[in-house]
């Protein structure tokens, strides 16, 4: 039944019922209208309006569900669909809306993949330039300062040694930036070693206590999935240091069935009802890129827990 005939039918039921009551009820209308007759007519009108409103509410309920989903749908949380019941225009509207969501999710995933691949390529380029240009130049400066300090005497030697230490610290900072931009250890030694190095470096520079719990034998992963897990761990640790006001962070990597699960939990102030920022939305986009699921919840008794479940590479039968 079309929406037009659905509304017409509901109104017809209400009006027909009211007409039948007027025909068969022992009620007359005088001229002028008596007070009791006016009360009965107004009461009947009220009952008719209430019945019409209730029936319209029932008949148009599917439109309300579509409207509510339209206002709350988030393409970073795929799979939100409305159930299709019955036939007619409303059912067709629900099916069309579900198909539109599916198409938007596919397009969002494809555009996110292109953007993230371009971002990783740009990070590699910047890391390479920092390593080749800035790193080598600073290494040359460091060696020149060392030679000058060895030949100098007195107060000048002390100043040159101080400049040498500043240059060495700057060179270490450049190398740390290179590792953050391009995790070479991930390509060379694998996921566990890369996350171990990340957690150790994080603890060294932030002073927070980092507890690591890694399974020895994880299911196999492709390079894109390993990179997503590494970046999510990196962003989670960064958020814990910048926003959580935590003292301890726990990082775990576990094999659960055909998935590798990364969990990063802290004992900070928790996420609460805070609005998700660019960092968390970036993690969700990366998770969608490899078909992983990302959950961000409150930890017990306090803090935040980030859980990423990424599918492993299926073995060929």
C-alpha cells in the first residue's frame, strides 16, 4: 500500500467510526446548541483527533526510524541498517536508504584508503629526506665540532663540547622523528619488535610506566594490517601521554582465533563523553581500511581502553 493510501485509509477509519457513532448514538443537536450537546460534540472531536494521531503515529513509524538513523549514522561505524518490513513505498524507502548507506560506506572506505596510502607515502618521503639531508648534515657538524674541540683549549673547548652535546641531542631528536614517520623496524623485524620499540621509546620520553603483554606466536598478518596496528598503538600511546593524565599504560598483542587483538589501556581520567577528535577518527579510518574493528571504552576502575581486532591472513587450503 502506498503512503498516500495508507494515510487516507487511517483517516477514513477515524471519520467512518465518528460518523457511525453520530448516526446510531441517541444524541441530537438543537438550535441553539445546548451546553451538554456542545460538551458531547467537543469530547467526540477530541477522541477523534487522539485516535487519528495514534493511528498516524503507528502508520508513519518507519519514517521516524529512518529519520532517527539519518541523524545518528556514522560512516566510521559501518553496518548500521534498518529492518525492512512489509512492502509498499515505506519499505522501498528503507531499502533505498540501506543501499545508499552501503554505497557511501564503500566510497568512504575507498577514499580513506587513497588518503592514508598518500599519507604514508608522504611520511616515507619526509623521513627519507630527514635521514639523508638533515641527519647527514648534522652528523657532519657533530664531527667538525668534535675535531675543533679536540684541538681547542681552555674555555673554548668547553663551549665546543657544549655545542657538540646540543647537536647530538638534536640529531637524536631527528632520528626519533624519522622512526615515528617511518617505522623501519616494522619492515625489518616485524610487528612485535616494532611495538616493543615504540613502547620503550614512549616510556623513555614520557616517564610513564609501560606494561607490555605480547603473545609469542601471533597469526600471520599482511603489511598493511601490521602498519595499521602499529599506527593505532602509536596514536593510543600519544593520546595517553597528552590527554589522559595517566601514570601507567598497558599494551598487549594477542592472537584470538583468526584475529590479532591490540589493546592499549591506561589509568588516566577516562574518555567520558568527550567528542572524538581527529586522532580517534583517524584510528577508525585505518581500522576500516583493513576490515578491523575498533572499540574505545572506559577501563576498570578508571582510564580508557582501546581495542583493535584485525583479521589475520587466511591460510590457503
